[in-house]
C-alpha cells in the first residue's frame, strides 16, 4: 500500500474531505469546511517527494516536474477515489487530495431541488452548474447524470480533468474522457465530441475562451451541454461567460448564449448550525420567454426579477434559500450573512456584538 494511502484512510475515518500535503508543514485535513492538523509531524522535502512520486504514473511525474502542476485521479480500491492536484510553492512540492465518493448519490440522497430532474429532461442547450471550489458542483452533476442514465437512453460524453465520478451504463451509454490522457485539452476533446453523435456532453470546467465558445456551439447544434463555472450566482455566470471574450466578440457571444442557455444552478455549501456538517443552498434560473432578450440586450440586472417572478416554476434566489435555511434553524445568521449576495438583508439578524463589526 502506498504510504500516502494511510493519510487518506485516516482522513476518511475522521470524516475529512481534503488532505493537504505541503513541504515543511504537518499533513492537514479539511473537516466540515475547517482545516485541522492530521498530526504534529512536519513533512520534509524528501518525504513529500517520496509520497507523491509513489502514487504518480511515471509519465505524469515528468509532466509535473516540467509544468509544476498536475491533476489526476488516485484510487484506493474498494474505498474511494481522490482528485489529486500536485503543485509547487515557495517551500517546494505539495499536493491536495479531494475525496470523490465511490457511490454516486442520487438527487434524493443529496436533497437537491426536485426541479433538477426537469432540467435533466431538457433536450438541448446549455446548463451551467456553478459555485466556488469545494461547493459540491461535481457531486450535483454526478447525481444529474445518474438520473439521466437511469431514466433515458442517451449517448453521454464526459470531459474532465481528471475523471471524478465513474458512471456505469444503465439505460444510457457513457464515455469518460480525461484531459491530458485521452485528449490534450478541453477544446480538442469537445471538437472530437461534436463528431461522436452525443446527446449530452459534460464539461468538467469551462476554463478558457475556446472551451466556452465550443460549449456554446455544441449547445446550439442540438446537444445538451452541462458545464461548471466558478461563479456564485446566475447574473455573475452570464457576465463571466460574456466577459471571457474580447469586446468586439461579445455581441456575437451574447446572442449565442441567449439562444442556448437553459438553466443556471448555483450552489454554496453552508456550515450547519450545530457545526457538525454542511448543507447546500441553491440559486436556480430557468429559461423563460424574457430571458433571451435580457441577455441579448445586456440587461443582466433583470435576471434577479426573472427569478423572483417565476418561483412557481422552481426558480429561487440564493438569498431567499439562505433565509429559509436560517428560519429553519439549519444555519446561523452569521453563516447566512457571509454567504448572502445582499448582506444588508441579513445584517439585522446578527447578534449585536457581530453586527457592530459588519
């Protein structure tokens, strides 16, 4: 057994989600959002290098030494998979490992909004699942793909860096492609996917201009495209996609986005009031007749009104869901305040001593 696996197993036994291995520091784990030391023994440079090299394929190790960054999946058979990010910093080598559960949880298991099932049945267009790093985007997307796999006969291609959740064919046929192994880039993999007769394409991350352009092209060609972005709400997602392009291309991209966008699901993880777990809060924007024109004309501020005016369709704003979680005593006022877009709505809920500093 690789020496690193002992750290990973201990992390799992303590209900951690991430393991941090950094030269000169003790190994640390993240438990319910907070970092804590796994032990008090700092890791020297030779130990860190040995830990990382032992689990890394030799050809990928050379890529890491050359680029000083590497993403790949590491697996402890029968227990869990881990998204591994190797890095260099001021002190030397390091890595962060995030648990990818072996079991794919369902939409019901995760207590996700039921409207996500309706989104899964959309025939074509772009669906963005957004949120900061560690907000559960991949877990939510895995649940949605599993639902499609269980209910429809579709050809699904996933493009990830690295592959996280592995789906086995049920009613659908699923092809997993990993950037760096099966294709040199997201853009090249998307170009290949266009020729492979997919019904659905999942893009692990829309991280550059060319990937965004090809994702929009696929969505307008009749495919259903799921993609992730590191944005906190629907208006910021629309802005991020458009702002990725030079000014002279933004009008065209705004039109493509207006024609293709079908839903934006934004997700944040909040610490529970008892400090023993986390609960997801969502903002959901769905297609309505007024949405394309709003995007085309650049009236992004109107998206808030569209969400508030169509709650009966399953739309919801992040702040309204945070307020509901607070009223249900599932999160604290401070947690709601910290995650809110419009903080003045929540500031009066804070205890006096906290209110003064905010």
